[in-house]
C-alpha cells in the first residue's frame, strides 16, 4: 500500500481479503482450465462434472482410456477433446512433468505449458498464479487486469502492455497479489 497510493485506495475499498492459496493438483487444474475455456461458469461446472464421472480417478492414464465420443457426449467440443488428450498424452508419456514445475522458473513453466495444445500464455500465467502460487505474475493479456488498471490509472483508453508493466513495477515482488485486488476492483 505504501508503494502505490492508487492501489492502496483499491485495497481499502475492496478490503484486506486474500486470494485462495489452497494447494491444487496441477493435472486437475489444467483439465479444469481446458474444460472452462470460453464457457460460462455454470456450463463449465456442468461439463466438468460430467467429465469427472467418466474417469474413476482424474489422472492422465485414466483420461486416455475414456472414449473421445463419451467426452463429446459430456459436452466437450471436438477441439477440447483433442486438447485434453494432448495434455494427458504429454503427462502420461513424461513429456510434461507436472511434479517438477514448482522447481522451474516462471518462464520455464510458461514454455512447458504453452507446448500443450489449447494453452497460451494467459493460461500459463493463471496456472502460475493459482496453482503454483507464484507471487510475482502480471498477466497483461487478461482483460480484467487491463480494464482494472485502466480505472486505477485513470486512463480513458486501455493501457498498453508497456504502460501496465511500468505501473506495476511498484507492486514487485507481489504483482500476483496486486492483480487479485485489481480483479476485485471490478466487482
């Protein structure tokens, strides 16, 4: 709050709550992210529940045994089925070692995750923040962050990535926490 009076005002308005840092299973988090892409929360919850019913235990090996037709029947698009199968294949085959991601740098984690079909930089940054609980992530491609920073900075137009990065320097090394407040400022 001392480092940035503009963010301090947001924190006072939102209240000193904390994001949920409950440990998450990386594979489950990635499955959930793929299922949820471009869906309402309610639709994503319904489809995710159906997918979980198809596997005895959510693991790469179990997911690979599920017939793709059954995944489609659960409500997944053909493209999302291919994304899930690519993720499961990479994990089961050892090309993506989820248990070692916590030891890697943020850039190494992003590189590993974007190699999986269906995952881009934003998804990897959300994984860093909410699964690995990295404290210093600034997802400048997130619409909520862009809009929130636009308001915090008092700008009429959306700020550029460079502008957001400059403004967020004061938040280092806790930009993830600052982003949580930025998101909450929009609620």
